[in-house]
């Protein structure tokens, strides 16, 4: 028995009318699901820890959607995750923090839900949400960057997502900005996200502490446990006025500007939207990023520059975007 069969009879009779859709943000640590209406409003949510193993993960997603479907009449489901998604948006080719490998995830879950289901890269989903309802509204060509553990990226051209031939574009976080630089889990060295992410921020702070171990909030943390130096704690120390933490964030701003200059050289976007957990500290680094980008972009001083804004939808963006993609899959808003 699938979800549709367990719905009240009156809901099943009206289920052909796409009233609401569910977006599910499948992360490495949590599964967040929300019921979203045609205006991008999140009406109800549920959240649980991400289990290990593909079977257990699918059960967790089915449970989350099932819980919401008992309270709302839903018409379709969209999943957002960090990984390579097939161009048909039904297959997960590879997800570094999840167990799926060349898995027909949408087909399997659709059979469990009894509802149309599709899959999208989480940065793509968030970018679509910001385009429809947030910071990128009205922009023709825009780049969306999520600065978190790494860098997620999405590109919209004419307001439409660009996925590349095989559905995996654009992997901007793995642009090499420092030859033979910091090692990256992707196997290369010097990737942009090793310098411009929450992980990169923590690494920079540790390097600065090694060169200047003077008194600071971070120095006291490192003395007790070097593993306590995380990007989140560096940002908190910077907001509290810690000198070294502010230097680390200024360094992140420089690397953000360096990468944005490359992005501008390739795509010439109208707008860049910065999201993800690190974006919460944007007042401490975004001016530096803008200034660095303006200095080093090709043709500096003789070309228009992309506007750079922070995201508006926060952690709900991927849920909203996945739900909207599911709605579009049904044939448009109603």
C-alpha cells in the first residue's frame, strides 16, 4: 500500500488537483521536509536525522512525506540533495555524503508515495527558489553559491537552470585557485572550496593561530582542543571582536572575490547570490569580496560588474525549490 492509498477517501478523489507539493532536503546530517504552496510559503515541516544506508534513508524520506501527507493533500514530491543527478532528474549518480550510487531514486520513491517524484541537486533547487521568491527575483543570468562545508553552485540562464550535458554542472567549488594548494576530498589540490567555505575558514584560522598564537578566543579554544576550531566558531569569535577570527574571515572574503572574478570571466552574470551557513557572517567578509572581485576581474574598471547579494530564504531554500520543481513537473502552478 502506498501513501495515496492511505489518504482519506475525499482527498484521493481530489488528488488530481495539484494543490500543494512537498520538498525534501536530504542532507548528510538531516532530512528536512516541508509542504509548500504555489507562492513558496512553507506551511508545515518535519525533520529527522539522516540514517546510514540507502534502505534506511529511503524509509526516513517515506516517513517524513507520509507524516506531512496525513495533514495535507499533496500532489507531488521533490528531493534536493548534494550530488550528481541524472539529466532526467530521476537518478542519483553519486552523492558523496549519502549511500546512493547510480540509483533510480525517484522511481523507487514514487512507487512508495504513489505520487510523482523527482530529484534535483540541492544548490539548483535553492537557486530556483531564490529566483522565484527571493534574492534573484527578476534576474536573467545569475549564479547561486552556497558556502557551507564546501561550495555548492547553480547557474540560471534566462531564468532557467543550466545542468550541463550530464546534469552535473556547474561544480564551481572545485575550480583550482591555488596550484598544489590545500588537498581536497575530490582528489585535487587547491580547490576554491578549500579556501572559501566553512571548512576553509576553519583551516585558515588554524594556520593563522600557528603563525600568531597570541591571546584570542580562538587561541583558548585551540589550547583546549584543536578540533574545536570550526567555521561556525570562527564566525562567532569574529562577531565577538576576535582579531584573528576577523583576519580569517577577511581572507575568506579575498578568496571569494578571487573565485567570483573567474566566474564572471566565464559566465558574465547579472547577479551572484551567496547562501549557505557562512552567508550569515556576510557583513564581516562581503565588502572585501566585492572589492577584491572588482580589482582582479578581467577588464577591471572597464566593464559592468555583477551585483552580489545574500540569499533571502535561508535553510528553507532547497525545500521550497524542490517543491516548486515538483509543481512544475505536474504542468505548472494552479
